[in-house]
C-alpha cells in the first residue's frame, strides 16, 4: 500500500462533498454505530462504552486514528428510544458476543389499552437522552458536529409495542399505528429542540435510520402508505427548525422503496444517504444523484471473508462510488461486529489509499 500525501482533512473532504466538489480522495467512514468494535478495540466491553459517553467518544477518536477513518457521521448509538423512553425495559449487552446497543426486556405497549396510558416522555431526562447529550458535547469540544440520532417515526412506533404486534396492527388497525407514529414524531422533535437550544440549528447533524422499513419486513405499498408520509413530515419539521445537516441510513433491502423515496426526496440536498449491501451503489447513485452515497460493504463479510476478499469488495465499491454524481463515502453497510479481526479493517484502509484518489 502506497499512501499518498493527504491534501485535505476529514472536515475539508466533507465540505467539498457538501458543495458538490471532488475531495482529494474518497472519504473512509466508520459506520456510525460501531461502538462495540471501537470500545473493544481499546480494551473495554460494549456495555462499558454504552454506559459511558466520554469513554465511547474517546474510543471512537482513537480507533478512527488507528484505521484512518475520516471522523464523520459519528453519533451516540441512539438519542431517543421508543422502548426505553416510553416506559419499557431494556438491558445492556452481556458477554463477549453481544454487540447490540440494547436488548429489549419488555415493551411499554402490550395491548391496545396500554396506548391510552402512554405519555410523551420528558425531552431532557428520559432514557439515554442525558448520555447522548454528553456524547454530543464531546463532539462539540473536538470541533465536530453534535449528533442527534433517531430511528424513523415508523420504526420508533414499532419499538414502542414490538415488531410483531405493530405489523399486525398495520393490517388490522392502522389507526393505532398512526397514533404511535405521531407520538414518536412529537417525541423526536421535542428532544431535537433541546439539541438546537444547546448547540444551534446550523451545528446539529441529524442522523436517522429505518431498519423496519426494509422490504424484508414490509411491502413497498405499506411503506408508501404508512412510513413515507412520516418521512415527508419529518423533513418539513427539520426545515422549519433550520437544520441543514442530515444523514439517512436506508437499512436492509429497500430496493422496492427506492422509487418512492426518490420521487418524494423530502430532505435537503445534498444529504448523506447510507445503504446496506442489499442495495447496489450504482443503483443508489442513479436514484439519488443529488446526494452523497455512503456504504456499503457487508459487515458479515468482515467475519466470513479473507482480507484480500474484503480488499476486492472495497475496490469494487470505490470504482462504482467514484461515479456517483453527488459524491461517495466508503464504509460498511451497517455496524461491524466487536469481534471483527483488525486485519480486515486495514484492508478497507488499504483499498481507499490504493484506489480512492481522484487525481
């Protein structure tokens, strides 16, 4: 690997992309929720990092430095939570192989009657909001954009009652789903207003993910009917608040949803659109030519494939991504396992340095 002299910082690369200019090379991103790997890399357990925002942020900085990741799009693993914030119970991961941020123990809504007693959470003290604020303050102190991370209102609504019950209600009682989506939307923006009050609208980076909207779980027609309207409202509210930095992780196989998202395209351009390995980078770039494509190496490959195979996957992604009209950032398609061998992540760094330069 021959590393060329860097002519831009990570911040300068992002500024170039946001102005539709080519950076010196393809930026190398760390999928925003890779806290488990970051913290294990520094000798901590994932649970320790999820419970300690300053330790989590320190782990992110040091791991980014080690692997040459550009320090972009990193947020505390969830600012607002449908389960915990609304009165459910969760636990931190245990043992060597649990890398998920939180594991649900019980949902706040188990029956229709429970919805009657549901109340909007406190926007400053509920759930993990105080810890997420600590992480955002660490970002600000290091000259990074303070991050605010939510699931989409559709996904948060499902997190309030559990996926099985929510999907049943989408068919039998969609009015209940709409009610939960509205409560989720209101909670998200109550907390976001707290972030804006603390940091200012021009500083906050809003990062949303939508895993339950995958076509592996719902049809494109259901997406159009129940999920898409909340995306449109979400961005109407963002614009009214003056938010200018937005990223969306379009999680899983959402190929059948892309035409609807592309037609609506409610976010400001350019935004950063992140994709899993199920969506081809060239396809994503075709649907969203005004936005920055982010992704999309399968995180499972880092456990199952050799470093050379990872290197080739990254090379292919870079070659496609460099053709994206709105720009491209190489990253994994979702969170990497805490057990990922370091050599395989170095394969990503090598691929960017070998093939990512524009000049």
